[in-house]
């Protein structure tokens, strides 16, 4: 379902942009000055420069705000799974970044609700006696993005790998985490803004 949504968003964006560009190109030389008298700097080239899919993960983090929606929530490898799940519940998030004790900026892995269900509940293990480090997804197996990653690319990674949370790495440091919900909202918002911009462009609002 998510794969289909990605394709639909991308296809709709391409179709709309091409339609507007075609609208610009077919304007005759006599009508063109009338359309762009007040907006001489506007051209199909400048429109193409803006394009779709320009929002990055960095933009998503800024919109969330520092510490919002669990971006900075973490636990350590030595914490119990019980404490980690309790933290998720308290903060209404589905995953925690895992760090080594005393190394808050160095990511060791990630623990999610799915890990808890599959590796504790299903296997009949005790969450109070099991360490987070025993069931987390380790750092070398993590799917990550950078601040410059485009949101549609992040959505594709999350869909292809069937994950709902993805850490953001800048250099060797973890600077935050976004969920599939964050990414979907960003993509929808971007395309809504682009539709408004194209509509204004057609109607002479540029």
C-alpha cells in the first residue's frame, strides 16, 4: 500500500509539472508578454529549478522542533527492555535510539515495539531481566538517512525495508529520528504547497 502511495505521489507531481510547463511553452509570442508583463523573470526554466521533492529530512527535523515526537529519546544497551518499553509508552513513541552508557551521541542501535513483540512477547522472555542490547537492531544493520536526504527517498527506504522509524546520522553522530508518519506528512505538505504554487503561476500570481 505504501509503495503504491509513493508511486502515486511521484506520478501526480510529474504530470502536474509537465502540464504547467506545457501551458507555458504553448503560449504564443503575442500572448506571452501579456501574461508576464508584471512577472518577466518567470520562465519554464525557473519553474523546473524549483521542481517537486525538494523537502529534506533536515526540514522535517526543523518542523518537529528540538526534542519533538521522540527525536531525542534514547536508552542505553544496559537498560532493561521493560524500562525501554515504559519510556516508549510514556512518551507515546514506537522506537528508541540505543546508545552505549556514557556515549549519548554514539548510536549503538535501535529498539522498537516490533522488537518487543517478536523477541520478548512471542518468545516468552522476561522484559525485566532482558537487556535492551540483547534484542535491539544493532548499528551495523540499521537503515539510516542524513539531514540532506530527500523525504521521498526516506519514505522509499522505510517502505522497502518495512521499517517505521529511521535514525538521522550527521557524520558519525545521531542527530534525531523520524517516523513514517513524519515523512508522509512532509511529502503531502510539500505537494500541497507545490499545487498552490502552480495554480498561482497559471493564474498569473507570479
